[in-house]
């Protein structure tokens, strides 16, 4: 094997790699926050909403969970402009990620909500709490604690899946890697570096989620 490793060209492009990494982080964190909001609302609707709303939410979940994320991404970027809805690659990527995460996280949160003993809900009613107060403090908070590991795994998976958005020219880390590869033809070196960056981002996200758990969810379970 006479292959000569040359990382100089890759490392010289660190500003581009840094920019791509930042866009990946920005996309992932924004999609995580918005997707979690969508999931909480859908989980509430699915567990306590009217029949028609439960049907709509279930249809949304089944549609997203049984179709490839790449197809969903193409739908938002290529199909919807036919109806006059035009947006940038970043906006299309973010929307697709939010919609995708919302469907998967809805089922995780729903499972957590349904694991809460009915006695706790009845205790909340006995204390004359309002419906939204019962959902927020009596149901949602302990449910999030129970399902937090599953949710954070889904969030990290979303960050790794974001590499797909490069196919619509969103300037994420993978898109930067493809550009560098076409300029330097150092495929092995480029993707070794990019792999290391993705690994570092995944570990950083895991550390961030552990910090969030310690700060907001690390309380005794008295059930």
C-alpha cells in the first residue's frame, strides 16, 4: 500500500469545517427545541384530545414514521414550492427535521404520560389544580424524567441524521466535506476528520443533555 496520507489540505480548511459544524449544531438544537414542543402538544392531543384530533395526530405519526427522512426532505424542498411555498435549503431542512422528530418524540412522550399513575392525576384534581397545571406539573414533568434517556437518544440520532440535508445544498458539515473532497480529492483524510467531528458533536450533545438532567430533572422520585 503506497497511499500517502495528507491532512494538510483538510486542516487548512478548518474555517469551512468550523462553519459547517456550527450550522449542524444550530440546525440540530433548533430542531430539538421545536420538535419537542410539537411532540408535547401532539402527545397531549393524543392522550386527552377529542377523537378527531387523535385521528389526525395518529395519521401524522404513521406517515412520518413509515416514510424515509430523505423523501420527507425532498417533499418540503422540491414538492411544496409547486404550491408557491418557497424557502431556503436551511429552512426546508429545519422544517423536515422538526416534523420528523415531532412524530418520533410524540410516541415516546405519550408512553411516558400513560405511565403516570391515575392516582397522581386524581390528587391534582383534589388540590383544585387546573387542567393545564395538572398536565404540566403532575403528568408531564415526571413523565419527562422517566423517558429522558430515550428522548436524548432520539435527539442525538437527529443530529447525526442531519447529514442527509446536504443533498439539498444546505451548508452543513457533510456538505462542506463534499465540497472539500471535490477540491482536494483527499476523500480518506476528509471523511476521517469529519467522522471525528461528528463523534465529538455526539459526545458534546450527550454531555449537554446530562447537564440538563442534573439541573432540572435530578429530583427524588417519591412514587
